[in-house]
């Protein structure tokens, strides 16, 4: 009984408001009150009401709402509803929504404190949890785009996606505008590029857009240097391949006359300064055929030495694996003729393009995030604290991945048109890489230790990834400690256990044999797993996404395809190199795709800065506030460090890391 003060917030998207009437009910532990039709919600507005309720409701549990329409269903995007009631002593109850309200079904919004099944001793939310998950499982179904891949959301087109997974107007406008500009450039230049022949490396300036980044210009000027080549393994667009050698690779068969190289590698091995980047996974992958012309792939091995000053210098490159009964493949050296050595490095960089885009970026970033997103929507109700934690980091992932499956890696898509792993090879590679996914490789403390990079001071990726992981872990730990007081609380939360199992056994198609857990037995294990999910969707994706515009824009540094087979002799010339690198049309299309997908996004949410408030308690808000403060400190530390670096490393600056896999 008494007066209730209600505030309703509508989103700021162009069509967030609605001309339909909205009806509200307040649901308390001891009663329910109908408030009738209170408003026709206006875009980007908070509307307040005062209502007198005659019956006693008790502690508020839900706000129910229904949008009533007569001729036209006009969707409404509701941010949240707050209620202050009698006896609350000024306390505000917040009911988060952050979704589109469509149709005429009644929607129940639970109060935003958050509650696990363990805490719901009286079963006040039991029916709501079950009904919400039942509805979600009908909306969010697992799909299998291609046999052998990890699973994805069901649906072949954007219209198949639940409305809450779609881009909002500002995001869609920016994405489609840049896509149109990029492909208009390709169309305009296609006739000229189709008949043009380039004779020297400077000709690649013809497709080097004026809007390139400062570092991209540096790449163009310095890409031939060995130190620049080695630096990219540490801090380039794909820092996921380099590892410290603990023995000489079995595939490294030394042809006669290379005893000196073998001795040098053994010396560096004993000193702990020998590193390797092995692309063996590319061996056996079918190469593309573009416009009736065969393209080519290699499976290189690069051996590198870490200098006392932190520079990483290549010592040897082997482009193909030895074949039984055949002459060992040549090993290319920095002392070889300059054009021979440069061609070998170009082959490595082209191979890196394939693994970066398909393994490090698409599989380990986009597709993994989609598994987390689908499992979350199917297994965790909106009042579950883990749902509240991870939901902001899953925004737009499903749509961007559907777009990728329909444009980049689809039949006749970008990969088929210009990339040497296109035409089916890219699917072979994703399947092959998917079978090698390990839990530890998604957790920087474990991954960096396994790869021997923890003490490499010139690996700024390693330093920043470790710090960002630790900050994220403290955020997760601080939040979950509010809801799980003991390890038994974690074990007994069947919703949490179902979520973990759904990710490992279903989404990842049985990845428990590679370390992914099927259950969470302690608070520490739960914190580690949730941190892995959030870090994968934020920092890890940013570390391989943000560098594309810098390192891939100058085509010779990272060619998308190679048009001649890998060299088997050491007599390459400039003509050989130019005939191997992408032709003008391929180069122009690569540059435009990289510009479209790799540029800094105008519509982006930095890590931790999401506006959605899924938690309503002061304690949970304090944890988020501390998270943001620690991110700001790290951002400043990286900014200050970068001032002293020849090449600033910014891909893990919290202010540049996007809050979800949204591009």
C-alpha cells in the first residue's frame, strides 16, 4: 500500500521509441498491482510517474510490462525501469531490460540484484528462470554452418537472428557506409587493375590509401628489414605463433653444407635465446584457384634469435616440410642474395596472413565468442550474476559473424576471390585449427608460460595481455564473491554448470580432452573460466584485430595470396618476386577489405565502459567502478611507456579495446 515512484528509460536508437501503449504491473512477494497503460515511450527519454497502490505488495520481485498495439506493432527498446516504494527509505529498485519489446506478450523483468539458484531458497524466481530459458532455447538454437567446425547460432541470414542480436541503427549505418565506400573503390579501379602489370615494389603505392595509419607508413618504409620482420612475431597483428624453442624442430633437416647454421642454432638453444614460428598446420591445405589461375601456399618454419637489446632477428627460413625419400627443402638465410631472402620472408608473411585471419582472428576470436554467446543465452537467465557479467561482452557478435559467413568466407566470398586459402582451403584450415584448440591457450598466464614469453621484455603483447587478464580476473572475482561464498555454492549452481558444459561439450564439440572444463568445482575455477570468456571477447580479439590496418595495409608485408610456387632454389629475381605477389586487382581488394574491417570504429564501446547496468546493488557497482579505475591506470601506463618506444604498442590499451567482438 502507498505511493510508488516509477521511472522508465527508453533507448537512444533512432526507432527506440514507440507509438504503442505500454501497460505495467508491479509484482511483490505478497501481491501484484496493475498500473494500467502509463505511456507511449519516447526515444532517448526518461519518463516518470507516481501511482497509488491500494494493496500490500511486499518486497518487489518483478515489473511486468506489455506493449499493446491495434494496427501496427511498433517495437520499443526499453533500457530499464526503476521503482521507489513506501518503506524503501529512498532505496531505488532497478529492473534492467536492455532489449526490444515486440508483440503483445507480457515481459517480466526481475529486480537487478542478481540471484543464483542457490540463493533463491524460497523459489521466488524458479518459474521465471525456467520460462525465460525455455523461450530463449527456442530463439537461440545451435547451428552447424560446416561439418567439422565448432558450432554457431542457427540461421543463414541476418533476418534469422533474434532481434536483440542485430546491429542498432548507428552501428548498421557506419558498417554499411564503409562497406559501400570500399567496394565502390574496387569497382572503379577494377577495369584498370585488370589490365595493369606491376614491375617493381613501389607500384604497390597505387593501392596504398592516403588514409593509412602512421604505423602503416612505417611498415611500407621498413618492411624489408630483418628486425622489422622479427618484431611482428612479438608485437604485430598475430603475436600468437611465436614460442621459445626447447629443442630443434624435427622438421628442420639440414642440407649438406649447413653445419655452421646447425651449430649456431644449437648455441642459441642452449642460451635460451632461440625462438621459432612454425606454420606446419598449413601443410596439406588445398590452395585456391582464382580466375582459372592456381594460387599457392607454403608451410614455413622460421628460426629466430632474441638479441640482448630485445630485437628478434631471423636466422633461417624453411618454406616446406621435408618429404620422405626426397631431397631436403632449402633453408634460406640472411646471407643469401637480398631478393632470395626477401622472397622467403614474403612467403612467411603470406602464411601469417592465412593463420592470422582464419585461426587467430576468426576462429579464436569471432567463433569462440559466438559459442559463449549462444551458450549464455540458452543456459543463464537474465538474473544470474554470470549472465550480468558476460552479457555486455557479447553484443553484436552474432550479427558480425553471420555477415562474415555470408561475405568473407562464403562460397564466392572474399576469401574465394583473392586469398590463397580460399576455395575450400580456408574451411580445411579452420577445421584443422579447431581440433587443436586448448583451454590453456586462451588464458594468457598459461599460454605465455607455455610459449616461453613471460620474461621477454620486448614482447609488449605479453606484458599488456598479462596485466589486462589480471585486472579482468579481479573484476570477475570481486563480482562472483558477492554471490558464491563457498566452493559448494559453485558446484551446486546447476545453471552455471549447464552453461560450462554447454560451451565445452556442445558448442566446442567435446573439447574436454583439450583442457576445457565440463564443470566448475570451485570459486577459483569459476573465476578463471569466466575471465577466459570475457578476455577472449575483449583483449584477445583486440590484440589480433587492431593491428590489421597497420601491418596488412602495405600489401608486400602481408600478401593475401602468392601466385607462384614456393622457391626450391636460390636464384630469385625482382621479376620472380613481382610475379609471386598479388596482382593489382587482388592487392586493391585486400587493401579495401582491411580498411573496412581494420579501421578504428566510430561506434565502439571501450572495455568496461558499457552503459548497460545489469547489476543494481552498490556492492556490484563498486566492483565495476574499481575495474574501470584499474583499466584507466593501465591505459595511462601504456601511454607513458609508448612515449619511449620506437614503435608504440597500443592494441591492448583499454581505451582502444572494444567491449565485445563487434567488428
